[in-house]
C-alpha cells in the first residue's frame, strides 16, 4: 500500500491530543455512600468476568483513536499499486467489437472492460516530476481511434472512456496494436493494456518483439447462437422468386431451439423453427417472391448473450436483363450455352466489335480480335491482347490440364476431367489475374480485374477442344455470365460488414456536367448525414458503418440502400480466450484483472463513519 | 422529648420513644418469649432453667446426704420407707443474658429510615422481649463513644454525652426498666468508624456468661465479619444476625460517572455506572449476602438480611418467630 498524499500524515499529530484529553481528569459526580465495599466487590467481579475490563474502560479512547487514524489514512489516500499500472505511459486499448456487447458480464463485457479501465485511471499517479503517469485511450472497433492523447488529467481520461461506444463490427485489434506499438516504442516504462474478450482476435499478422502488452480479459462464457451467413440468389427453379441462403451457428454447449424469421422490408414473410446442436451450424433456405427492390432481414428469435448477431439483412434488387454481345465467326456451342446461362440473358451476336459506347453488360470475344476493345467486362476466348500480358505470347500444342482452382466462383460445379485441348496460347500469368486452369507450361484460363474491367480469358479455341461436349461447359459459361454481370458485382457492394467502408462508383448516378452533388445517408436509427461530393468524384465512400442495419442513401433523385452486417462466425464465437497469439511466436496470456492503483480512501472514510457511530452508541449506552 | 436527647448529626427524623416501637407492637411483643436453645449459665437467679441445682419448685434429683447438708431438703418420705437419708435437689432457675451488638457507625446513617434507626427499633424490640422475660439485656454499641471523633456540639441544645447512654444500656433487667431502656436507645447517635470484629471479640470476652447475642449491623466492614462471629460462637453464644441494608445499597438510583466516597473511611472509588450494569451490581450484593448467609449457617448462626425499608412488624413477628428466635 502506498499513499498519494503522504503529507496528510501530519494530521496524525492530532492523535496524542486525544490521549491528552483522556489524561485530563474526568469530572465525576461525587456521591457519599455507606460503604464502598460492595462497589469494590462489584468492580472486582465484573473485572473478573471480563478480562478486557481495563481496555473497556478506555473503549471510547480507543474508538476515537481508531476513528482519527482512519480519517488520517483516508486523507493520505492509500492505494495498492498493481504491477499493471507502473508505466510512465499507459496505452489503454478498449476492444469495441461486436462480441463486447455480450451480456454474460453485467451489464455487458464492454461496460465491464470500461469499468476496469476506469480503475486504471483511478490508479494513475498524478503529480509533478518523475512520478507522474500518463495515459492514452484507444478504442478499437472497426478501426482504431485514439480517443484521448496521452495526458495525466483523469477527468479527460474518464470522459474519453465514457464517450467510447461499442460497435457491431468484427474485432480488428492489429491496427490499434500497431498504433500503440509506434506510440510506445523507444519510451521507457510504456505499457499497453488491452481490455478485450479475445473473441475473434486475429493477430497472426502482427509480429512484434518486446511489446509490453497486458491483456485484461473480460467475459465468462460463450452461450451464443448467430446468423453467420446470408445471401440472396435467383431461385434456379422459379426465376420469379428469390432464394435466401442463410446459416445459423450455435456456439453454446446446449442445443438451441429457436425460430428464424424472414422479413422483406419489415413485412414478415416466413418463420421456420430450427434446432441447432451444440457447436453446430445449420443451413436454412427460404424461398420468397420479391415484388420490388428491398431488404431481406433474417432474425433469429433466441435469447442469448449477444443479440447483435441474431439478425442480418441483405439488399436484394430485382434481376435486370443481362445484355450479352457475342462476337464470333460462328460458334453454336457458345451461342447456346450463353443463351441458356441465365433467365434474363439477352444475347446478341456480331462478327466484330466497333462501337466502344455500345450498351452491353458483357462482351464475349470468340477467336476474334476486335476493331475496338470493349471497355466493359469481357469474356475473351483465344484472343491475344498484348496490353493484358507481359512478355510475348507463344503457342502451346496439346497442353494437358493438370490443375484447376475449384474454389473460385467461376469454377463452381465445374470439372475439367476428360477435356482435351489441341492447341493453346502460351502466356505468363499477369499480376491482375489468377490462373483458373493450369497446364504444366502455361495457364489456360485466367480471370481477374484490370482497372474496373473484369476479364475472363480462355487461352484456347473451345472448338479445338473436347470441352463443349462436356457438361462443365455450360455451367462454366453460366458462372461467367454471373461473374461478369456488373449488376451482380454491384449487388455485392450493397452488403458490407459492419465497420467496413461503403464504396459505390458514381458513374451511373453522376450525369456528366451535372456539377456538385450531395449524398444523404441515414444510418439505422441515426440522424441523416450529408456528404458533399464534388464534380470530379467518381466514388461515394462512407466509413461510419459501425452500427449494423440498413443504411438509406439518397443520391440526387436515386434512393438506395445498403446493409451492414456482422456475419462473422469468429466474432460470434463468444468464448473468451485466455491467450492471444501474436504473430508466429508471441503469445500474451490474460492477466488477472488487477485493481491497479486502486485507491482505498473511501473505504477508510466509510470505516471511520462506522467507528464514529459505534463510539456514539457506546457513549450513550454507558451513560444512559 | 426526654431531657438530653438531642438532634443526631444527620438530618433524619429522630424516632421518639413512642416512634421507636408502636404500642400495638409492644403489646404483641409482650406475648413472645426468647427461646434459649441451651440451659442458662448465668450465676444470677432468673426465670430460665439452668443446670445448676438450687431452690425452685422444679424437682431435679436425689442424692445421698452428707454431713453438713441443709436438713430442710431431706426427703423424709424416703427416709421413712428406706431408713436412709436422701437429699432432694431442685433445678435452679437462672437468668438468660441477652447481648445486643448495635452497629452505630457512620455507615448506618443511610436510608430513608436510616439503617441505624431500624437497628435501634430491632434492638428495642429484642430488649423489650428480654426484659419482659426477666432476662438481663446488654446493648453493646460500637464504635464506643470514646473511640469516636468528638462530635461538633450544638450549643442550642444540651445533650448528655454518648457514653452516658452507652453506660446506661449495660446490664438492664426487669420490665420496669423498659422505658428507661428505650430512652437510652433513643439517645444514641451513629457516627465514626466501626471495628466490627473488634467489637464482637471484646463483647465475647466481656460477657461473664454466654447467652443470646443479637448482632445488628450492615456487615459491611472491609476487615470482614468472620473473626468477630467466630469469637462469639467460640464463647458459646447463641447468635442471631440481622443485616440491615439501605434501599439505595440494594438498588442504586444514581448513574453516570461517579466518585463514590466511603462515609466511614473516606476511601474513594471511581465508578462509571449505568442502568445496564444494575443487574450485575444487584448480583454482587446478592452474592455478598449469600456468602454471609452460608457462613452463618455453617456455624449455627441465625441470619436475617433486611432492607431498612422493611416493615418492622414483618421482621419481628414473622421472620424471627419463624426462625424460632422467639415464640
């Protein structure tokens, strides 16, 4: 125990004063009695029955001394210095991710962590000279935010903590730690205190030596069920309806019986009863009609520790016709496959591509070098475009297919078994693309994004191969149409993870020469925000998406919506971790939550009050 | 008020002759008689049976005639039958010496009706009963007047010295002396420091014959009471002890931080006393009385403990009679 104001011990000089008061003779009432014999016997008897009689005579004195001692101790402001709070600079990182909303601690993990952090503030040594300690407050939600720069001022630090809010975003501590590391590097006695539950913390990228990091863990259990995925697709069996794919994960150790609600624009569409076993994940598919663009909301009705992940939304837009231009000398296989690639495909064929401004969602170049290269998304078959590839373009006879990347969305349900190729172009895999199909010498199929243009490149003439005869051919082309369709790419923009920035190209909305435009964004339950856009802006970026829900965007006359969701299985797994791995080798073990530098003067003052009352009672009892 | 009876130094009302014992009580006391457990040993004639042979109407025994015996006591009828000379012996009736030890120390001056007044009333009653029974009564007042510090004399009244009353209370006999006996008792005052043991020892030695002893005191002597009682018991007295305590001793009513001053010794005791300790104090008193009672019981001494506020008739006619002090 140490004292913040040891000078207060000067008040202890009043202790002898009390004793002096007691040394002064007590004024007693003089009374003549027949004999003091009985009184002597009385005193002797009561003394004999209570060994502390002598002390009891002085109990008032003792009580008063005790009272005074307690008050002096309280004035001296004692505190217990924990190991945690000794650094001259303390960087406190408060995890504000979604899992910190869990209510297994009361009122929540975040509030508990904040209270613990405030104890650190209480224990901060303030004063002048070398003893003074400084603290810096960071809140790590979707991104790290320095709430309060290094200061010794406790009021400011408390304000910083009080103003911190928990978000719905996944845990991203690496950024905060990196900032903290730079702040504490080369500073003697700097410490980093991380208040987190350790759930969803991934610091494997974070390599640091000599990081003085104390991990203060909050959280006690992981009873949670969550909606972990949500996607909406056209229903393959009935193009007029939509299929909503979702999955519910149970991270608790007991089975979860719950109902799952599907709403479309706040209208209840369907309810399903589901049972999810312990640590299991159950996929659920809803099929629903969709009269207009809107938001599908899936809600899990189950009381668990974390409510934030029991709901997810997805923005679903009505499918638009996909305008496909096939530039070919004639390829019935390709023509048929493209026409059947989707319910809304509008296929046109041409022998050359000449108009760069032609409105097509995607252009398929089949063994033709066009007059004008299309600016939109392209499926290029046996086309040698020298701007796409570095180095020369060679030729390859009878390449064997040795590998294909079936995790890529383009190769969903696609296999290249029993496909032979007569001849192929030989290129090096460029940086903008990934090889989907490989031969030992060169990639055969490439896919990637060059600028804002999505390109699927097939190095061989499909007519010079057995591929069109295989079932995988039309499936691949359906995937290609889906992947190259700008609308489906845009649909992905309208579902983001909470905390991620919302980015939207303005090309379709910004008429040339229209001048400055403002975007108005209404966050869920929040006030409208106005974002000015200048005339040269090509993209709308909105970063304050810490809260999950549907964000309404008004852009000129256009009404849009995008949804921010947690949808993070790692974050939803609430089980608190005792250890955090730092990089490949480092490891931080949770320190017991030390009440670092906790001041105790309140307790002493309280005890003093109790003693004073006891003294009062005692005084009245003996003179009653 | 009789000549010479002055105001005692304390403020309590002086019991006059009539107030000492009411006529009703006196009338009833005339009917009781001291019970002596043993034969009287006095050498003086009285009305008590004794072991001594002498002249009375009670036949005791025969014995052989020896030369020189008074021929008047020869049993002529026996001589006629047996032709031998026998002498008839009769029981001699002797007096019973009654010795009343009256504590007149300063400590007896407490109580609404002071302990000393109460003790005097008991002494008067016992003395009256004895006088009515033709027994010799001696009131042994202690401390003696000569051992007391000289009392400040009040010039407005003429008073006989204490010693004069004390002297007059020695060896009183006969019912006709009762009035004078009462007056002398009334003239006594309490004061000074008592030596309980010393007084009892001296009384035991002074007494020519053992008889009935009545000890009237509060038995609150720092030196104890054992030695005195033992001396009396050893001398063969039949002892009756009456402990008289003031109500305020039994049930104190002053609380707070007190400095208690002993009225006799001047010794000071600092006590912080509250109602919460009343029970403990009463227990202490009860323990003291109980020890005294047990001590007396172990030596064949009758013991009574009364408050000076007790009704006198209750003590005299019920308690003492029930304990067969008199009948």
